[in-house]
C-alpha cells in the first residue's frame, strides 16, 4: 500500500482495546483511532457492532476462524481398537448376516431335499458354521448341488469378501496412526470437565461473544465456570502468557487460527508440536483494517485493497504470514497390547459362557423330554445290534444275520469293513406310534429359542455398554438382534424335526426309525432312530 499510494508511516504497537465502563470510549488501538491520534489500524481487527460505533472498517481482508487449542494429551490405549472399524449398527448387521444366511441355506436345502433334488445330508449347525466361515474367509464343508443353493452361496461369498476387506483396510489404518483422545471438543463437552480452564487473551472480541451471551446459555456458563473462575490467570494480557498456560496442561486457549499460527512459528518447535486444536471452528467472522470515523482515506484504502485482492497479491501475503506449522510424522507406530485386544477376549469369553449354557440346557431338555422307558441303561454287549451305517437303498445278496459287534458296540465301522453283510433294506414304512407329538416338539423348540435369544441379548447388551453406545441405541439393536435370533432358532429347530416313521429291516427282526434322515440305535429287535445324519447307540427296555 505504501508503494501504491506513495506515503510514509510510523508504527506504534498497542493492544486492540476494550470498551470502557462509560460504554463510549475505548482504549488501545480502537481508542487511538477514536481520538484521531492514528490514521489507520493495520492489524486484522474483527468487525463487531460495538466497534463500528466508534470506528470505520475497510473492506474485509480475511475471515478469522477461531479454534480451541490445548496441550496434546498422551496417547492412551483403546480397549475397543479391534471393534472400531465398524460401528454398532454395522456389527449388528454382520451378526444378522450370519443368522440370515444360515436360515436361508437351511430352508433351501430342506425344500430341495423334499423335492428329491439332492441326497446330501445337511444339518442346521453345518450351514451356521459355513456362514461364519465365509465371513472370515475360511473354507466350508458344504457342497451345494442345486442351482438355488449355489446362487445363494455365490452372493454370500461376494458379500463376505467386501466386509472382510473393508474391516481389514480400516483396521490397518487404525493400527498405523496415533490418535490421542481429547478431553473435550466443544463448549458443551467442556462444561463436563470442571477441572479445565478456558484462556482468552484480554482486549479481544472473543471475550464479548462469551461475556455478553444470554444468561443460561452454554457460552455464558463457560464464561462463568471456566474463565471467570480465575480471571487473573485465565485472561492474560499477552499471547505468550496464554501459550505458556496451555503448555502447562488443564488450560485451553480460544484464539483465532491465524494468531495461533504466528505464535507457534515464534516459539520453539518442540513446544509448538505439543499444542493441538480440537478440530472445530467457533465464531467465524470477517476482519479488516480500521480507520477513524469519516476518514478521507477510507475509499482510497478500499480501492488499493480491492486491486490487491483481484491480482492475488492479498492471498500470497496471507499464505506467507499465516502458514501452518506441519508436524513430522511419528517414526514409532503403536503396538497392540492387552488393552487394545480386550474386545477379542471379551467376545471369546462370552462365546464360551453361551456355549456352556446351551450345553447345560440341552442336557436338561433331553433328560426331561425323553420317556423313562427309552433312557439308556448300561450297555449289554451280548445283545444283538445293527450297524450304525445301515443302508436303505441296497438289498443284501442273502438273508442277513444281525450280530452284536464284539465288546465295543460304538466301533461299528471296523465291523462293517470286515463283514459288509450287515447292510439291509427298509420295508413296510409306517408311522411310529411312539413318535414325539407335535406339542412336545413345539415346547422343546420354544424352550431352546428362548434360551438362545436371552443369551444373545445379554451378550449384545454387555458389549454395547462397554463400547459406550447410547443408552437407548444399544438396547434397541440388542432387542432387534435378539428377535432375529429367536426367529432363526425357532425355524431351524422346527424344520429339523420331521415326523418319525418306523420300518422293518429285511434279513432280521430289527426296526429302523426314520426321523430327519439320521441314525441312532436301540435295543430289542435292534430299533434304529435316524436323526440328523449322526449315529449313536441307544438302549430300549
């Protein structure tokens, strides 16, 4: 401006100035202009209504953006580090994904089996663990034979790959960055930390934003509790004193970003790198040069400033003096410890407790639902048994004499390899009068689903509370997931118990009870119960 307008000047350093108790006069730079002892104020003075009553402003030269600065806290280990890549809603969707896939695969297979489209034996546990295996990029045990099942698993694997890669990418980014946990980020959260003080340099317009705020507002509460609690200390005169308070800790500084950038460039680098901001802007307002009221130089200054802005010279000057101090990246990356991996062990512990609870409930249900006549007594190796792999699709070449395996009725596979004549064929298929009634199966299914849903709700509630979710949010998603678990378990439990039938095994007096396609074995004419593909020996009195 001196080169363009060809004038000389003298600079006198002073404060910005504050309004005096008479509500008319000012001190500092504003007071000098008000009294016409100065021709222009070349500091970026924030434009406020109170100042405009005493002085005039040029066109704005910049927009002052204010931040809260504080000493960088020590990096603390985060116990939920491995849970941070996904939020609570997405984790709930992942859990629901497993149950929905297992339920869909189970229903598709049941329909295909009843339509004689597949001969593969698939249980509910098989599809559940295959759904989980696809999510963690592990191979499964199923070999879908129908087109509908293959199409389902194609989309399951495709979705699992996207979820797995997204989780891995975010987790790697979290493990390779250091993110300190700030005690607060705005004025609302500052009110929750009474041990902190807010520092505001005197003779700044920022004090008016808080001091003149309406009674009961957040800004007024911050002014009373965090600034005026110790005004002699929290309202220093110089910027150097304010920065020194910030470096001591437990003091936050509210100041313009440009002012703080200049102060950080003037202090030692090791101290400047200890100061960070909360990431939010407050009270953004334009700033300009100032002149006395009705100054004849106002239009001339505005013309020169407009030309400097159009030519880009104003922007280059601002970037030169307000450049940001860039902190070099840390050479040491955090190493996960027990605190960071706490969620992993928490989920493992919850899984162990849930599995033990399910095992206990199954034993109680089986013990109470089975009739006393069918409870297995001690094994009698002299009894005649049938093999656990009795075939129903091939007839023997000669009448079969069904003998008991020697001394070990469970080791039936070795006996079959020695004597394949144990194979028989099922005839005279008819309903079994001893088949469990529909009411009993319904009670058993409801009992199991209630237990599974309850355990899922407890687990999700505990995890949600530890992850600091909202009080209503984690209960809502826990309840929705519990309902999904209940519906899935009920359908799987019900679809896994088709009606029981009895047949006569050709070549002997043994009975075969077909129930869901699997086998267990009973005494007295070798009664065999087929259920779920697995075989076990059961004695019948």
